[in-house]
């Protein structure tokens, strides 16, 4: 699988732009602000129907325009497929594959697997637990459709339970039977989510540790620790124990929506005790492990986007990534960088076909 063509219309800073890609390595070079990352984000859009960098879809429309269109043409093993994602101001986003409109975007996730490595990944270390949960969910969802459905169902019921708790508070009333219905549904979905996250991390953590050891030359020991209230008790017991607190707070304070991943280096939180270089290595290992996991589960090499990657790495780490490209571990690769000469020197060393786009 590889992306052959990309067309942008009123997407971010692009009025109209067309690209024809090489099936191995494609590089976007130019000064800051010319739109290199925006092209990578458009490719991300084709896989996930959303931006990696900006959750507000309407802000991806070019200034003073009413709509955007991102279109991609993929070469699959036996056929060519077309994906179009468009948005008009004031309307719902539309996603089509081969001319057919998706009713649910979730049906599209995993069809064109993709992994991005970006400076924005630092949020995984410095931001709250929701960012790390989204990472886990994104990796599992690309190879497990039913997991994504459990997640969507859980979040829908969670919103309903929270609304009911607010209603109780506003009307000074309480209905235990009504609340119990939501508790049981959340227990059904949440227990399955917890089970699959556990199984995922059992498989994922050794892959991640191996990646980190290679990148860091075995200098430190790293770990991912799964934090969940369900490790010690079941969902229904949690709801029972937190009932009074939930009524007071007017939202659901326990459940798998509170899960977290703790990033550790030599037994300590990397956020506090890891150097910048260690944190960068940790994040790259995390994303390469994501690539490995999806490749194994889906039996296809995901598209890999490297945003401003060489600017953030020393020569040793760059050499390591090039070694991986040489080993044919990767499929199609997209790179953005500010230095054309540096990029060309790096990709030439891979001995793979490449194309450079100056923006």
C-alpha cells in the first residue's frame, strides 16, 4: 500500500496544490511557515478524517474560504482506491472512499494505517492522561474495529450518565434504578476496553523496550506502567463506592476514562527525571513500537510521517532510522525538514528511490 497522489484545495495555507509521490521516500523541504507540516497533516486526514495538530476542523479551512477538500489516491495490492475528505463551513465533514460516503467515520479507521512522529508528540509526556489514553486507543483501533465501537459506546453512555447526574442536582431528585441502567452498560463496555488495553500493553511493552534499547544503545531501562482503577476492583463496585462523590461532583469520577500510562526511565517518571534527549528517544521508540505493532496486527506496513524529525535528533539517532529504512522495515515514508541538503544527504544514504518537494 502507498499513497500515489494528493490534491489539496483551500486546506490550511494551500489554495490549490497537487502532488505525485514516490512509493518509498518523499521529502518536503523549505523554510518554516511554508506548509510542510500541513502536507503531512493532509495525509494524516486521509487515514483518520481529522487533523493531528488542530482538533477544530473549521480552522483547517484556508482563511477567507468556505470549504476545504483533501483527496488522495492509494495504490493497493490489487487495485487503486480514492479517499476524499471535505468540509464546508456550517456543515458536517464528509468522508468518501471510492465515491461512497461513510455514515460513520469509525468504519474508515485502520483502512489506511498510518503513524506520525512529530515534535507535538511531547504532549504525551507533559500533558494530562487523556492524551496518553488517546494514544493507546489510536493504536488498538487501527487493527481492532470492535474495540473502537466499544469505546464509542462507552463514551456515549458516559455522557448520558453525566447528564443524569447534573439533572439530579439541578432538580434535587435522585433515581437509583435509572442510574443503575447506565452503570451496567458502562460495566459491559468498560470491562471489555480494560481487558483489551491490558492485552495490548502486554504485547506492546516488550516491542517498545526493544526499540528504546536500540535507539539509546542500551544506556537506560524504560517502562510503561498501566494505571487503571480496574486493576484492583470491578466497575460496578467502583460506581457503588463513588456514588456520593459523583452526585456531589455531577460527573462520573471512576472508570476506564480515567486510565493512564506512566512513562518511566530507570524506575522514575520520565517527565521529571528524563533529559531532553532521553525524552526524545522515548517518544521515537514509542512511535516506532506503534508502527511495529500495527504492521504485525494488520499485516501491512503503515505509512510513516516524520515531521521535522532530523532537526530533533543527533547523528546517531538519524543513522539508526536510516538503518531501519535500509532493512526494508518501513513502507512509504514522508519527511519534512527545513534543510534540503541535510535531507538529501540522509535519504541518499538509504539507497531507496526518493523524491524531494521544495515548498
